[in-house]
C-alpha cells in the first residue's frame, strides 16, 4: 500500500525535445537491466549517461559497460568513503573489497594502481567520483580520504581525463586541495551542494557544477540561488540515481529517465525555455567529458 507505492518507479515524464546526458549515474545500483534503463531514458530524450564506479570492482564494470554501449561513458575511482575502508578495514562496510583488503596504505596504493590502469582506457572519460565526504567518514578516516583524493587528481591529470568531485559537507577543504594540487583542465562538482558564493568561486576556477534532483527540493533555495549565478556554460544535470529522486517523487527509486523533471526545474530557475536549457546542458556535458 503506501510502502508499495513508495517503492514503485515514478511514471515516465514528458519527453525532452532536445536530448541531454545524465552526467552522473550508477546503473549497477538500479533495478532492471542496463538495456532497459538506457531504453527507458532514451525514450524521454536522455540519450547519454556517465556511469560512475565507486570501488575497483564497480570501476571495472563501468569501463566494461562503456566499452559495450556507445552512449555510456565511464568514470572510475575509489569513492571518498571507500578509500578509508581500504586502509582501515571495515567488516560491515558497503564494499566487500575494502573489507577483504583492510590492508593499510599498501592496499590503497594497489587499488589506486588499478584505477589508473582503467583510467587509461579510451571509454573511460573521467576519474571520479573522488573528493571528501565529512558526512559519512569520521576523523579516523580523513587522512586516507585526502591522500586518495590527491592521488585521483594526479591520475586525472596524467591520463588527461575529467575529474569528478564528490563533496559532502567539505566545501572549503575540497577547494583547498584542488588549489594545492592544481585541478585538471576539466573538473566537475557532481551533485553540486554549495551556495551562490561557492558557485562564484567554482566559476572563477572554471569548474563545472552538476545539479541533481536536490535542486527541485522545496528546502533547496540556496542551491537554486547557486544555479542562478553559475555561468550557463558550466552547468550540468545528473541523477546520481538510484539516489536523490527529483520532486514530486522524492524517496522513490531514481533512474536516468527522470532527468527531464530536473531539467525543467533548472530551466525555470534560469528563466530559460526548456529547449534552450537542454541544448546548453548537452553541449556542456560533451565538453566536460570530452566525448
Ligand atoms: Zn557522490
Ligand atoms: Zn554518485
């Protein structure tokens, strides 16, 4: 009943007239097959997706899936919450791999070497998601997290790929590490969560800001203020599916086919018509990931 309808996939939105890309998704965590997910997305004008890996296994899968489908591009990395688990070990962690390793700095170096090998592949367009997450990782994991973040920045630069940033409650430190290391030419803040002031700082540095379903949430006015001041040519759209389902379906399973809801909300914030918004988003995503 109410539980059943909460778990049910939201209905197909009205199709976009101008096709866009979902710049950040996790197909491996969504219900149904990859073919089904891509077909459903394409039926509403979401014709391209960036599949993001969060550990070695998931990154391998992302690279393989991108090799298999022309309209899937891969990003590979150890998630900011994964790196500390590899170093510290965590029997209850989300990654069996990290738990198995539990092997200190050497295990992290080994995993990073695997990420770099994947990052070199043609179908892999980005290194990420990497960055800092102070929401889920406590003080004991911060050193490993920052070391991993810095290593990913180096890999992105060595391999000439985009960098995809995960920044959760760590804005100042993420910006600081990027400044200290020197950001790659193309850097994307996935699920952008800063305010207008930070958006101006990102814009000055030339960082892309990718907006997720959170921009549709009632309590997200600071995020809409950030979108309003971001240069249009630096704005992307994403689902981060299966998470962050846009309104009015918040709490139900997310998937790339729901991108039109977020595009329409973004167009309203920018005072643009939907087609102009979609045209900009499509061009920006292709430029950010160089596909
Ligand atoms: Zn993330
Ligand atoms: Zn993600």
